[in-house]
């Protein structure tokens, strides 16, 4: 992809990656067995001790495998393997796991098996895929989200988890995983994606018959609003499903979601608000939405004509540059690369902070622009 960039743009990407690399290397050396999420006073506490089943717990592994693939430095591989082994304890807990097992094991066990074929890692991947497939409701043709007695809930985030099911069918030859994924994606496309390319975060249906009941606010401002990270999940998630399934409807949905995202982010300097339909005040950003959306746009660019590629590549680069320039912290003595992340609009904690998945998508996007990434979805 780097041949599509101007020399000045490629220079910025390479220079920014070197800063990311220096910071991640320092973090890797001091992290030990901790699982990072959000730093406190510049230091990552162990998120695994707080909740080993937390959906974010695979992203450090994804960062480590991306960096190992790009650099060959053994410490990244060692850190990824330690995390993968530690997540076995989440399987043992079981009740704490939900639809986000794709986030947890695509970037740990499945990444391991892709880079270095390993029977134990592959078994972990199949275990996670079978747990996800077990959430399928044939009445409404969807994967149920979360736990807590909410069997009729589905969310846009799950678009980033269904690649685990595509992988399971490809590796096993069993078509059931892929069939579940396709039916779920079609249901989300019908119920969560609006005509203008924006998306709902959540739909609630009657689990007995699939009838639509409600659109809760979720992590955005309100029902009917447009949570920017949910929009990013849609961009990247539908583009990934297109890669795996080659269904033109998936690519068109990803493109519509990307156009909506870019047009809204352009109004705030290419840095997305937490919710594109929230009140004008207070102004709150989400850097994680920017870098995830950028990855999605780079994925779209690999599937469109030469005439279309610049829109998505330059759109991604604009998001990355604006976000990095405003929120990056290059101090190697503190944890977290990209500040400005927001977990949810109405949640007081987790606002304007570094979040581990923001750092993952930043690293992935930069590596992809340099043709040094490995596809982990």
C-alpha cells in the first residue's frame, strides 16, 4: 500500500511508526505478565486481575504479534505467548465470557497459529469459536450479545467477532460456523444499518420470533444517535466479512458507513466525536474510533477499483495524522501511546484516556500503510 502514498506521507508514517515502536518496546520490557487496558497515572494496572474475561484482553497479544511479525524481535513473541496461556483461565470461568471471544482469541491463539502453526493454539481458537457459535439464536438468526439475561440483544461490535467463525470453518471444513456468521451479518445489516450509512449500536428483538422491540442508547448519546466507535466497527467489520465471503452487499455497507464517518469527522478536524449526533456541548472525542475506522478504510481500499482507492487511503491517513498529532504520547516511561480515547458517552470514567485497543489499531494501520502488517481478522 505504501506505493499509493506521496513521499512526504510515507515519511510521516515511517517516522510515526518508529515512535510507536520505541514506546511499545519499552512497555513490552516492563509489562511482565500484566494485561493492559487503561493506564492509571501513566502505569498499566493488571486488567487480567480485575477481570480475566474482559473483552479487551486480547489486544495486547495482537500488538505483540504485529510487532513480532514486523520486527522479528523475540520479546514480542514471548509476551504474546504468556498472554495466550494466561487467557486459559477465562475459559475456566465460562460465565464471564460473551460474544467478544473473537476479540480475545483472534489476536492471541488464532494469531499464534497463523504465524507459527501450533496445535494447542488452534484448539484454543476452536474452543472460542464454539463458544461464540453457541450464542446463535435460530429464531431471529443472530448471535446474542452480552449476558445478564439479555437473550434478545445484538450489537454492531459483533461484526468484529464473526471472523473467528470464518476462520473456524476454513480450518475445520465444518460449514456451520460460517453459516451462523452469514446469517448474523445479514440480520445486523437489516436491523442496525440505516439508509444513510449510520448505524445503531444495539437492537433488541423478541428471542422467540426475532421481532424488533427497541434500539437502546448503548455507548452512544441516545437511541437513534450515532456512536462513532460503533460506526468504526461497522466500517471494518463489514469490510472484513467481504474479504472472507465476497458478498458485494457487505462491501457496499462498509463503504456507506465509511462515507458517513468521513463526512462527520471532517467537521471536527478529522477527529471523530464520541457520538456524531450528540449535542454540540460538551465536545468529546474518541481517538479509538478514528484509528479503528482508518483500519477499516484501508481494508476497503484493497477491494475497490484504482479510481476509488485514494478516497479510502487518504481518508484513513487524514484520520491517523490528525489523531496522532493531537493525542499521541511519545514518553517511553509512561504507558499508553494514543490518548483521547472514550469508552462510552455517558460513562464518567474512561474519558480522554489511552485505551489498549486504540494502540492496537494505530499500530495495525501504520504497519499496513508500510506493507508490514499481518492480517489477524
